[in-house]
C-alpha cells in the first residue's frame, strides 16, 4: 500500500501590506505565526489557530515571485471571497470577542442546514466564513 494524502497544508491569501495583515491575523484574530522566512525578495509567512494543521500563507503580490500575468491575477484576488472557512464551537462568543477588537464581522445567522454562520473581512476586504455546527 502507498502513502495517501492525509492533511491539507494551507492556502495563500493575497494582501496589500503583509506586515499589517500579519499584525491583524495575530493581534485581532488570535492566530500564531507558524513560519516567517525569506522568500524571493520578500517573506513567506504562515499563520494559523493554535491547534490547526492548516495554515494561511499571507503574501503580497511580488514580481520576484510571480510572472506579470500571475501578478495581475494575484492583485485582483485581494478583497475577494477566499473560499476559506473557520470553525468555532461558540460562534456568539467568538463574534463578540472579534467585534470588540474592531474586526469587520457580521452577526451570526442560523442557516437552513442547521449551523450558524458569520462573515469576517480582513484589512483588505478578503472574506472568510466563520461556522458553528448544528451541535455547536
């Protein structure tokens, strides 16, 4: 038998100012910095919740890392829906804490499928979904 894929590493989130974005994700959202290393004239920085295997790689579009076409696509992706969702066991408390820290977050709303959902926007308007399961 051969080894199968057993986890998802992460996703890249494009931002306009990497340093400010990292500050937002660590100070406002409460993520830890998992990696911060030089990378093609910039930095490769990964952040994540304390117990998460998956990470967010926070990057600024950069011609040293991308072709001109990739650069344009990356710039256009800033401020869009990331397709990334975060889970919480207590969405109301999480909402209240993030809102008190000045995070742009919508009020939790019950969904047809039984869970509860909020939307979080980072400093660039990148959208993340915050979910609580029907039991949570």
